[in-house]
């Protein structure tokens, strides 16, 4: 016999179809704010004193202001991915990563930033660009958004007089078969977040037949 008090199935609300699942924009009241660190670089650290809506209790939250970044999953005609090894001082690892860069050029579209980073970091250009994901890297501490794009139809492109400096000057670039990279992700041998997300998204889209030939 049906249970009239049974909870609605996921995706339903009161017997009616619910709106598509999505994050919701929201801003809680800010009582005070102060900079913990801010200089002429693009990243700053801020402390906010906030309250819950309708409640008097105040508490502090630290926010890392960040302009965001682009990440490029560059896949060639042989289903190989252009990867980098780059040292990250904060984490104490030399990570396997994808070409990437800060969105520090004002309102420049993500794909244009991605074109530049692909050329400067690995001397490639792409005939086809496709958005894969847009993700918050660490939503509890930073407003940084990663725009992850798929690049295909790859050809050589000189970086010109662009000078790789600091950690970038020590980067190693290399091709990895997509199947091997997916195995490394699933086995936990490579753990850099945007790379993991990009590879898994690519694998799912391919399985669904949603990737057309470049």
C-alpha cells in the first residue's frame, strides 16, 4: 500500500518537478572588513566580520581574493595530452599539471587568456576550443574560479620573446596518452585538482559520445 507521507523523490518538490540542481548566489551581511595582506600583485588576503541573516551573532571569515585562472586540456590527434611538471612551494610537490594561467588581464575572455597561456607555456596553438568546466578551487577560503577548456587541432606556435621565470623556468613539458593519464588520476598518482577535473570530464563526455572529432 503506498505511503502518503513518503518523502518526494530527488528532483521533485511537493509533487512538482523541481528546478535543475544548481548553486545559488548569496551574500551574508558584512559588519566590518580589513586587509590582512594586499600589495601590487593580483592576490590579496582579507578578513570579514559577518553575521547570519536575521541573527546578531558575529564571526570572522578569511577570504583569499583571486582573479581566477584558465586551465587547458590540450589533446592531440593521437589522444595524447600536453602536460607539465611544475614545482609548487606551498604544497611541497612537483605536480603533473596542465598549461594554465591567471586571469589578470581585466575583462579578457577566458579563451583568449587560454590561447596566450598555451602558446607561452608549451608553444602550441589550437584550432578548436571548447569549455569543459567552471569550478571553484577552494570555495571555503577563496573566490578563485577555474575555467577549464579543451583545446584540439594542435600545431606548433612560438612563444616569441616571452620569458619563462621562477618556477616556470624549470617546467618540464611532455605528452601523455589520455588513457595513461586517466589511470594515473584514478589510482591517485596525480592529484592536482584542475587536471583531475579536466581528465574526468573528458572521459565522461567521451563515454557519452559528446566529443566530436576536431
